[in-house]
């Protein structure tokens, strides 16, 4: 009985130690003051990359004149409109646009692509309206967050704080001072880290995420310790199960 009570006390003590976290470890924007103003000079603009899926719709006052510049799959029947075809940015950074032909859009922003299309369409359309949308804008959040996963982004940009909000925020065991962002540039991986406890995070090159970014939140010491204890407990349970099974078999044979 005494051994049982001691085991419970020991377990509670370990749980208390591993679950403690200081304010310095978990609070965001720790170095901000009252009524402090910080001008965000981050001039981030999203750019198109290889393998992006881009939706482009061209319209004008003359629907018949703008129709050849929009690709559709199938025909409109029974009150249902045909599905518009999106454009895949190939390995050369180009899309094959109707009538115009190949367009190099890799590295362009949506506004820059809109300007380019207006110039190329000026011989065919007067004052065209061009709607552009990135269809495969997703970010992946892994590690010590409440709901890890890959999340779609509806707009043209998203901050790392908004992305972490989609994943339910960091758990109490997540390291906020050293969040890793993995970014891909045409097959080259770039690793950046950001400190969520500092107000200067808004100046980081990864404060705004780009399509297919991966955000990883590593566990703190208590998280690593808890994981180690869980593994040891699982091993102990497995060993105990084997011993109990072996004992039962020996007894039944006797």
C-alpha cells in the first residue's frame, strides 16, 4: 500500500514539474508597451510559383468578344454552367493562355499579371475586367498546435498568426520563440525562424506566408519529457502484458 501511495505522489510530482511554464515562454508580443505604435514596413506581395493553379476570368462590355479568352470544360446544360478551366504554371513558369499563347507568370504578383494581360489583350478587348485567383493556396501547420493539418487560404495573403489561428493556436508545450517556416522556391527549400514573443515578428520575411509553406512548432522541454514518459509507460505496459500473459499460460498448464 505504501509503495502504491508513493508511486501516485511521484507521478503527480513529475506531472506538476513537466506542466509548468513561465510567462516568458508562452506570452505573445511581450515587449510591447501601452499605446505603442509600430509601423509595419513589410512590403510582402504574393508571387506565382511553378505548379500553382491559377484561375483567370476575362470579361468585358462585349461578352462575345471576351468569350475566346475563357476556357470551359463541357457545356452549359439544364441551368448548370460549364466548369471553367484553371491554368497550371509549368516547369518553365509559363501558362498557355487562349489566343495569346505562352505567358511567363512565375515571379509575378496578381496585380502584375493583371497588368500584363491588359496589355496583351488591348488589341482584342476594350477595358477588360480580369479576375485572378490562386486556387491551390494552402499552408501546412505541424507540431505543437491543437489541430495540425493543411489549410486552404481564400485570400491572396495570410500571416503566420492567422495560419496558427486556423490550427487552433499553439499548445502550452509549443516553443513560441523559435517557430520554423519551410518555404519552397522551385525545388529549393529555405528555412526561416520567427519569434512569436517579440513585436518585431511583423518584420520577419515569413510573417506573411506564401502558398505551400510549412510551419513547424517544436515542443518545449516539458513536452519532450512528457513524450519520453509516455513512451516509457507504453513500454512498461507492453512488458507487463507479456509477463501477465506468460504467467497465465504457465498456470493453466500446471
